[in-house]
C-alpha cells in the first residue's frame, strides 16, 4: 500500500525535508581534506540535535552513524571511521532527519578540490539522471517511468546503475512503499497519484554495476574499485509538476534552474567527456 499524504501531512513532511536539505548543505560545506569520516558524522549529528531533530539512520538495523558517508569506490552506507578525506576525493553524503514525526531524506556527492575528469562526469550524469527521473514523477505516469529515466540516461553516458539498492516511499518512516529501482522498462508498476512522497536516489558507478559488502557489515563498494556517485531528493507528486521537497533554505532559485535544464539534457543525453 502506497501512502497518500493529506494536506496536513504534507506541511509536516515539507518542514522535515527542508531541514534535511539545509543540514546536508551545511555538512557538505564542512567536508575538506584532512577531516575524518567520524569527524564529519559527529558534526552532522550535532547539527541534527541542535535543530530538535534526530537521525533516522542512527540505530536503524544497528547502523552506527548519524549519516552515511561514502568515499570514492564506496557506494552507500559508509559508517563513521578514521579514514581521512583526501584532495581529489568524491564523497557521497546521505543525510536524513526525523522532525515532528516526519522523515526528510536527501543525498549529494561532493568533489573535494579538483577531481578526475571522469569522476566529475560521473557526478554530473548521476545528478542529471535524478532530475530527469523527477520530471517523470507526474500524475498518470507509472513508477517505472521514473526508474527508466535514470537507467536510459546513465547507460547512454557509458556508466552503470547499481541494482541492489533503490529509492523508496517516505513519510512517517524512512522506508515506505514503493521501492523505486533506478532501472527497468517504462510503463510498469503503480500509477503515480497526488499525495505520494518518493525518495528518488540514483546510485551510479563509473565501471561495472556489481557491488560488494565490506567486512564492517555496512559499507558497500564497487566490485572493480572505481568511483560511484549518489544523489537523492524527496519529491511530492502533485496535480501538476512534481515538487522537490528537499530544497535547502535560500536555495530554491538554484534548484529551479536545474529543473529547467532537464528539458535541455533530456534531448542532449550525452555529456561531453573530459578533454573533448
């Protein structure tokens, strides 16, 4: 059963999503060479607590962090540890909050200094695939139209989609129905209806799609050791255009500009390789 949010529910989840996005932006700005993953996670945990919220990740099935911080070849679910950030790394940061009973969930990938050209292109393709998917999150479309938008754009650009981990519905709990794969044919699955809230989150690898789990029981890495990128927004299905709920305070104009670019990138599907 896919939850349909009432107008009152939407007010609550919108607040939590704005908070999550605002804190994600702050924590992303805290990432720099020399800082450890543990230090970044503790900083995020302090911010969440200071805003009267808590992390939906901390303690979830035993997860030991306030956030998921994954570096380079790490795909998702990186736990707090002493690994230090290096110049040239790409860092995927997944942050959620529970605020007044509602969950907000969002993610981004941060370039630390100047990164390798293909890593930069990987980040661009992953983020743009997210916005193309969001553009399909409209009444009358089916769930797999969202999934197909990610996979088709990613494959056109020569990268691969992680299949083991997917997006999800969201609301009172972190993971609600439906599951939202980042792959598959269009025109399948349930029809999208107003009031649905979906966390859409492409996870894209530079090399092979296959992933492996490290001995810590949490951190997922690419099987070939090549970089991975991860972006996520929580989205509300409306009677018109989809509403991105996870927009940081003061950043609505920047997000709106990115959404407008969807139409362009929907046609120009190949992102130029570094040096071409």
